[in-house]
C-alpha cells in the first residue's frame, strides 16, 4: 500500500514547531506514525498540503502529519476500509466520549458534517476519488478516575475522570493535545488495556503470577511489566511499578517512585524523585525530590530539585529551577482556558490542567506558574519581586534575558513563525 503524507505546517505554541517534530511517547510524531504503519505500507510519498494527490491507481492511505494514532485504531480502520472496498474517511461521532471530551476541545483539524467530525485520513482502494464515505470507529472509551479528592471538590469542578480509549486517533493542534496523547490516550490507555487483558486472558495472568513468584517480586514490579534496557543502574530501594518502559543507560537512585511511565535512554533520576503516568525524554536529568504527575518532558531537559509539575508539557533542552511549582487548579471555580489551534483562548474542558514550557527555555528557581499558561520557546525567566508568579502567557519578547548584560549568550533557536512564513515554506 502507498502511504501519502500531507504536511501540516502550522507551528504548535509554545514550541514554535509543527506537530510532526514534537515528541509523543518519547519519539518524534513522524517516527511514531511510520512505525505504526510499517506493517501495512511498502512505499510513501510526502506532499505539501496544497498539492493535488498523484493520480495513481494504487491502494492508498492518505493522512495529515499532525495526527496521533495507535496500532489498535489503525488495525481496525484499515481492516474495515478494506472490507468496504470503497473510498473511506476516518470520522468520529459526537457521542464518542473519548473524542468529545479530549480530542475535540481546542482543536482546529476536524471538519464537522452533521453529528460527525471528519478526520484528515483517507483510504482509497484504487487511487484517489472525489468522494469518500465516513468510516466511524468507536474509540471504546473507559471512564477512569485520576485523583482521589473530597467529594465537595469534585462536585464543584466536575468528576475528575478521563474517558480513556482502547484505540486512539486525534489531531495535535495545541500543546494540550500533546498532554492528552501522551497521558490519556497513551499511558492511561496502556494501563487500561493491561487491566482488561488481566481480566480476560487467563494464560497471561498466570504467566505474570509465575514470573513474579520466580523473581520474588510484587506482581506490578515483575520483568514482564517493567521493561528495562541495557546498562541501567537501579538502586534496589527504588519502587518501579508497571507497565513501565525504561531505556538504555538509565540511572535511578534510592527512594525513587515510578508508576506507569515511559523513561527514555541516558536519563538520570536521583534520590526521592516521584514519577507517575509521565513521559521522560532521552537525556533528561531529574535531581533529588523532583516530582512529575501526568507530565511530558522532552529530550535533554532538566527539572531541578523540589520542583513539582502536574499535567504539564515541557520542551527539549529546557531547564526549570529548584522549588518551582506548576499549579493545576484554579483557586476560584473558574473555567480553565487555553489557546486553541487558531490562537484563541477557549475552554480546555479540564477541571485541572498544568502549563506548557517551550524548547530551549531557562526558568529560575522558585517560580509559580498558574494553570494552562504557556512560556514560549527560548524564554529566560528569573524570579524577582516583580515576577515570581507567572499569571499570563509569556512571549519571547518578555524574556528576562533581554535585560541582562550577556543576553547575546542565549541564542534564539525556535523563532515564532506567522502565517506568511508558513506559506513560504
């Protein structure tokens, strides 16, 4: 089958990069797409979004490169599309809870058609045709809670639950979609599939128990659930619960607690670090007592000691100083808003949500960042009497390094691109 990739050039703030270059599940999105589709395609072609599809008579899969999908969705989509033997376009019903609650808010990539939302993914059995019938695939959402809080708090903010899909597809139009793809549609979904298999697959369950007994470990700590790469040094007093994946050359110190995470290669996790439902990119350094809950940090970044990030996304080559806190909860019961794919402030549809930091940022110690705030790539912030609390989105023009004597030492690597810049690519 021929795979045709349509370019989505709109940069995702605050990273100022197209979605295809951002890391999802600790790999660039374009590489994730390639690996998922490898069993189905034998050749590919990438074209600009305004170009016409080549008039070939081959079996084709056409999709825009800002889409995140997993193997379970693609397996079902291709199976049903081939069974139909006619042009098909991926679509969601508004009644699909995982789509409605998590993929649709803040999005700009879906085309509404009645009660359906069409996705930029097509299947053509004999080359491109003018019309394609919607192919609706239910993501099989499971309602899963993620906070144990007093009922009066949940009553004010709504139930603290996610609609976790067993098979996932969504467009990455803003930073919150990176958070959803990594956490809800990634790690949460992996855990949910594990629980489902544990209930229904008796040989799998018996195999896990046998492995745990043989290794003398608790079930969630056995090697079938905690996959560890080469040349890793892990202190015996660290607690690691699966399903967790750890890359090569990783060091984990005493007292670290890791639950259902993806840890990249060449990562240093110091004593007392706490990681839960988080994605830690290659080359990351986490000094002692750093804490991450449902947070993504991309490659070659550092989160200093006693810093807490909840439901955040942090770009590559970024430093966040000691004792900083990214809050995820409005003190007053106001709607948490975030920038959508059109750079408009809209409801995030989340009762709690952290913030986003771009690439190549330097944040000093002791900062407090309000929910859903963005700090653009290449920004330097130092805590001071004037700015210890970040209560609005911070652009590059507001970076503190402009006021510093050696400002030339901090290079701007990810400049903001406007619509005219995109059209000239």
